[in-house]
C-alpha cells in the first residue's frame, strides 16, 4: 500500500508541470483501484484516505500543507475520497466474487474427476483411497473417512480417534450432517457427514476446518460424500448380485442333478431291476438266448447309468468349486491312444479313423478329464452318425487342436446355441440321457484354459474342436 502511494506521488511530481490537477488525481485513483484489487477491504480503505491526503499535501495549493484554502478544493478532495472509497468497495467485492467463482470451478472440476475415477473402482479399498485424497485436496484438514459393513459397523477405522469414531457413528445413525451451521451438535469443531441416506448408509466422513458461515464448503463436502456413497453402494449391490447369481447357478445345478436322478437314473435302474427280477424268478423258464439278452440289458443299462452319474458329478465339481486341477505335462498321443483303445470296444466296424502326427508339443493337463472329454465326443459321434468318424490332432500358433468330425445329420442352427448347456438334448432319434455330456466337455475345456467349439461340415455332419493352449515346454530333465 505504501509503495503504491509512493509510486503515485513520484509519478505526480514528474507530471506536475505537464498535466492538470485533475489528471494527477486520476493517478491516485489508479493506485486506489490497484490496492482494492490486490488488498483487503481495510487496507484498500486506508489507501483511499492516504491517496486523498497525499494529493492535498503535495499538489493542492497551498502545497506542502494539509490546509484546504478554497471551497472548490475541499469539494474536489471530498468527491475524490468518496469515489476512491466506492471504487475500493466495488473492487473488493469483485475480487471476492472472482475468488468464489474460481473456487466453485475448482470444486466442480474435482467432483467431475472424482466421479470419473469412482466409475472404475472395483473394491471398497479403492473408494477409501480416492475419498481420502479428495477430502484432503478440498479442505485444510485433518479429514477422516471410513466405510461401514452391512451392520453399520465402521471398518478400516482403527487409526481414528475415539471422538471422531463416535461422531461418525452418530451421523450414520441419524443419517444427517452434524456440526457447525447444521443445527445438529453445533458445538463440534468438525462436520460429520454420512455416506448415503437413511437405510443406505455405507460410511461416514469427518471434515475440518468447519465454519458455521461456510455453507458452500459444507455443501461441497456433502457432494463429495454423495459420490463416495454411490460408489460404495454400487459395490455392495454388485457383490449382492454376484452372490445371488452364484446361488441361482448353484440352485440350477442342483435342479439339473435332481432332474437327472428323477428321470435318467430312474429309467436305467428300473430296467436293471426288471431284468434282474426276471432272471431271478423265471430263469428256469428262459432260454439261454433270452438270458443272454437280459444280461446284456443289465450291462448296457449299468454302463449308461455310470456315464450319467459320472457326467453329473463332474459338472458339479467343475462349476461349483474352486477345485484346482491336478495338471501335469502330458502327451496328447498317449491320451488319444488310451481313449481309442477304450471306445473302439464299442466300434466293431472300425469307423473311427485317427490322424495324430509325431512330435506334438506337451500340454499341461489332467489326463483323466481330457480322456473323458474326448470319450464323450467320440461316443456321441458313434451314437448319432453312421458314416466314418475322423479324429484329427494338429498344432497352431501357441495352441493344440483336437477335432472330432462325423458325417451324421448335424446339429441345427437353433440347437448350436444351446447344445453346450446343461440338460440340453437334441431331437435325434434315440436320444437319451441327462444332456450333460457336452456341458461337461465344455467345462473341462474351460478348466484347462481352452475352448470347445462346434461347426457344421460341408456335405453334412458336425465338427467339434477342442483348442488347448501350448505353454513353454519344460526341459527334458523335468519330465516325469
């Protein structure tokens, strides 16, 4: 302020011989405007009075005195004082409004940035980190933030003072802001803000400093807490939704299992019991051929019963638990050979033709599960087709592909969307079973990090392809 008055006086002394007294007065008015924009209300008022005094002392006749000799000069000084004070007041108000507008802009930008960051969070811990950083950036602090569990008990709040935790609990119970200017507990030295409304409170915040007159600051704190509450509530709803989906999936699998037992297990059991009863009660009256037929029926129905049971239990195990597969380095040639040796017992016509090249890379797999997958595919091909069946193994970039191709009636476009779903059975003649075979095959493929796909073949038939990832091969000394 003193420097501004000194600069205005020096400028006036330089211009004194060249300009009028009115122009010199404008120099001091300019100094008052600068002081009003840069300094506070009191300092700018003092500067206005000092400017009038300096103009009177240095330039008003009689010069170098504080005496005002004419009425015109007195009116001029009084008018200048009023103008200087008005300018000072207006400039101070303008500066205050400018600062308020800039503060509101910064707060709006902070809310926008926080909303964008919260949109991508995936855990309550991320909400805590972002919330604490936002409160610390917006207020001088210290500020505190804590989330609550489903029972409204604070979590991650061990480092907070007891008084702070008590204030947070009370604001959560009342679902209202507590502290200065709120009408609730005005004697507090901080604002306590709940995250959310009544019935949906997910935590609380403590914000300092808290002034009763700072309504804008309190509203900004509430806006920040609202964004944090929405993110925390979204995570809670997402968690509940996933739990409900898992429960629904579990119930669906249970229903599938019960449906398989009620129909597909009961039917072969009835056939076995009937055939065994006939042999037990009427064996002497049956011919050897009839007895062989009944024994074959028992063996066939028992094998079917075993397949349905194994597929059902395998599907439940793969889809409802975090069971880790017992994977090791396996040669696909050996797995294919074992499967063909077992399946060809039911292939007297030698319809299955295999093409397995030498030097295939090893795969990390559970050989029993892969054998079950290939066995299911080959048995389906034998059951639902009459022509040749090709089992082809080939390598691709970073993958191993095993294809089972048949020349059967194929699978319609509509069925291709559901054929891998549990308890989905096609309309093929003679179709029986729980419809779990392909569902188990897909679950086994996914458990190995691979995929099972279906394509229609040109000329008729189906092509089931199992694609497995090929990892970096182990040194020869590490192989079993």
